[in-house]
C-alpha cells in the first residue's frame, strides 16, 4: 500500500482508538450536556466567536473521522447557538466533515469500505449512475442509510467531490433545521414539566415525521420530472389497465376486480399466457406420459416380468392439447368477464403514462387510466448461431406443434427447460444429444445435484455434452449437422431436429416503452424498483417481463404487489418480498430448492452449516423403488434457522413445501423434528434431515454426564 495511505490510516486509527480508549464518548450525551449547560452558556456569552470555532472544529473532527456523536452535537448546537446560528454552524460543519470522510474513503479506505458496505455500495452505484447528484440528494434528505456510511461509500463512486459537497449541503439542510430546532427545546428543560411542553413535543414530533415528509417531497419531485411533458387527463375511464393475460396479468386483474376497481385486461394472443399454452401445463402433461413409459420399462424392478406399451406420438401430443383445453376455462375471457374484468383481445400500446391505445378488429381506441400494470411475459431466446435460421428450429413455444417424434434430437441448453424436454423426448424414443456450453447442466444448482441428474440422463441413453459451444449449423449431403466447439476442436453432431432452450427474454418492445423512455435492465427486463414501479410511479411491471425470476408462482406473487400498489399507492405501498422463493425442475430425479444452496452461500461468503439426509435410507422410498436422492439443509452456524434447502428425489417439489412454510414463518429444524410425520411417507425425509442436524448439535458433555448417571443407577 502507498506509504501516504498507510500514514493516514495510522493517524485515523490512533485518533479513533484514543476516542474509545479514554471514553470520549461520554462527553457526547445529553446527560453530560445538561450537567454542563450553565457553564457552557456562560463561556459562550463571554467568548461567542471562540465557542463557535471550537464547536465547529469538534463537529468537523467527529464527522470527518466517522465517530459517533453527530446527532447529539446537532442538538447541542441548537441548544447553545439557537435556531439561526446553530443551523448555520452545524450545516457547514457537517458538510465539511462529511466531505473529509468522503475524501478519506476515496483516498485510503476503498478496500475496507467495499468489504463492509459491499451490498449497499451496489445499490448506491446504480443510483448514482442513473440519477447522479439527485440520488445523493435523496439519500441526504431521507435518512435511508447512516450518515457516516453515505460519506464513506460515496467516496468509492465516480461522483465529483464538489458535487458531493454542495448536494450534501442542500440535502442535509432540512434535517439540520429539524434537529437544531429540537436542540433549542432540549435546552429549556429544567423540570419534569418541561418534558411535556408543547414546543418540545412539537420538535420531537417533527423528528419522527420528517423522514416521511421528506420521502413524499422527493417522490413528488421525481414524479414532476418524469411527468412534465405528458398532459394528464382530468378524468379517467379506468382505475387500472393490465397488459398481458398470463399468470401475472390474470392475478393482477382478478385482485383489482375483487376490490371493485374498474379494470381492463388486454391480451393480443391467447388467454393464460405461456404457462397455459406453451409452458407449465403442456410440459407437465408431456412429462407425465413420458414418466409412465419409463415406469413400464422398469417393471422388472417391481416384480413384474414384462410390461409393454404401444403409443402414437401424435396421440400423446393430442392429449397435451386436450389438457390445455381442460385447464383453459380457468383463464378464459368468460370467467374473467364474470369476475368483473373488462377483457379486450387486441394489441395494446402505451401512448402516455395515463393512456393506452388498443387496436382490435374494429379499429383503434384510446383508454385513459389511473395506473398501468405491464405483464407482457417473455419468449424463448434464440442465439445468433450461423445457419440456425436456415436449418429451422424448435423452441419451447413451437415444440407443441410436433406430431412426429424426431429420431435424432439436439437440445441446446442445460437449464431447467432444456433438461426437462431432453429427458422427456428421450423417454419417448428419440436419440437425444444435450449440448451445454457451461461445465455442467443445471449450473445454478450444487455440483452433486447436476451430477445426479447427468448420471440419470446417461443411464437412460442421453448423450450429455458439456463445455460444448454451438458454433454453426450446416447441411451436408442432405443431413443436418451441428458443429460444436470443445477444447479447441470441433465436434460434429448429426440430427433431425434441434430444440433451442437456452433461456427466455422479456417482451419489452412493441407496446410503447421506448416512446415513454422506460428503461430495461442489463438482464433485458423492464426496470422496476422494490415496489415494482417503473420510471413512472403509476406504471408497474410484474411477471417474466419484470424478473428476476421467471416462474409462474413468482409472477402471481408479484401480481399482488403490483395490483395493490397501483390501486392504493398514494396511501400505502408494499415492497415486493423475494426472501423465500421456491422452485423445482421436473426431471427425474426431481430437483427442488428454496433459499440458498451451498454454492451460492460460498460465493457470497455467508457462514453456514450443512446437514444432509440420504433418501436411499428412507423406508417409503425403498418400498416405492425410488431409494435415491437427498435432502440438504443449510442452517446458520450453531442455530436451527434454515437458510436454504435443496431436495433431489421423487416428488421433491412436494416435499419442499414444508421447508418453504418453515422459512416463511421463521420455524427452525427443532420444530420440524418435533412434528409427527405419517409413516411410511416420503415426507419423513424432512424430519430425518432435521434429525441429522440435531445429532450434530447434541450436547456431548451433557450426554457424557447422563451416561455416568445411568451407570451410577445400575450400581
């Protein structure tokens, strides 16, 4: 490290150590000030300039060194110098001290601040990049972060020192006035009666309500800025317009109608969105048929000498469509119209923050609305691989049109969708090659999870190629070939059909976001805040279009927040809660997870303990011929608090529900261990996993004494 930096850090360390070593903090308390109030006021009367100078220097030193006491000094400033001069002195002293701390952090404390405030730094950097000095002004006006933390963290951002100074000066002024005014009232307390004086009560009431008032002011300023060029209608046709009738859109509209709001739901394609038509419903229907075939092939394991099945792939796909039709009434126009939702099948385009143009067969009309929820969903991402467009390809949207089983199928992608369809088509008899550019499939899961699924795939005859990057598609002598790069050389993979399943991308174009300037994130989703608000406070986004999760259940989860915040935002808002999000990949063995897994905990440096129970030991699993997999539970060190759970095995998604409930409501492993589970069921695995944790935390010293006790009783 630079010697000058070392010297500066040494000086700061010595000063801070001295502060705590000789207990200088005792001088920064209201009790000490009250005991010395008369003497201080007498000294100020005799030496007003010197008193102000000493107070100014002390304030700068305390804030510059990020020591505790700034809030008390602000109150004391009001008590000694009064409202006017107290506010002037404190305002400049606090800003100068904050700037010194800012410069110190920028010069010498980069690594330390990064390690201590890394999570906060990420959010602040994003805010500075987006809003510049106004973001700092917001932080100063609304005390979201500690005073000293803002000073230190801002030193690591690109913001200029002069900008930091003058924005801090202005941003902290209102709060300074409130605190200094409270200090003037504190100085007048000389009896119990003084505590109940109107002036003191009003001053401290201001301390409490100021953050709320400041937040409203900042929100109003931001809103005024973004709405400036848009004329606002005097009256509105609707309370809410929802764009997209997938899971998020349907739930949003349902909630709005349930609370008697006038809501319009616009869908340009099919009601139910991807989940009903091309996602969850058809895929699980197809997986069910494939699983039945796999069980028949395993018949000798169950004492059945021979079990055979004849099937026509076209009939299987017809069943999938039949399942879709049976579920469709749940999401139909008729049902939602009956619930009080105005459903329009047409193309929506947001033309202003309060207007939506809807194009139908009858023409285009414009609707006005108080709020808008964007629930436009997502679509399969198709990478720009040379030759792919010419060769023709399937996606999770178009694969349901197949009526003839591909003899040789290449699946691009090793994520949940790619893996589910890989195994499913292989079980119907396709020769499937799964191509994944990452080191393993299901890369978000722990390595042993990926390993178990990969082993099962290969056991079922699937060729799993990891570390293979799809390079080019060609046709040679009438045969389709994928050229994939692996370890610097090319691998040629002949095929009859290719399924692209490398991820999904949000639908962020075509309905007015560009014209309104609503930005997208780096993940190509609509940018929203913690309330699911976009750039415009009355426009919200939910579901796949908003991210960060692309699950049907999280879309419905977000829909509640979007609808409630959109309808009742001026009075009450709710932050979207992603603390406990479960998901499952419906391969065999099934993979389900909630919270942290082991690899994420290690990457984020989160301390944890791991308890694993092998389902191969479970009586019911043995009886069912499904004695494989495990339950892995991550807990806080020395505690039974659950940080995350991964389950691999039969019905893993169903077994996970107990842990989701436990994490959501703060139930630990001790409570799960003390809960009766039916014997014999797969759910017992959860109790036994809790037992593994308990055994590892058994009080060994106490048990040794208990052993001696029993030996004594035996004589």
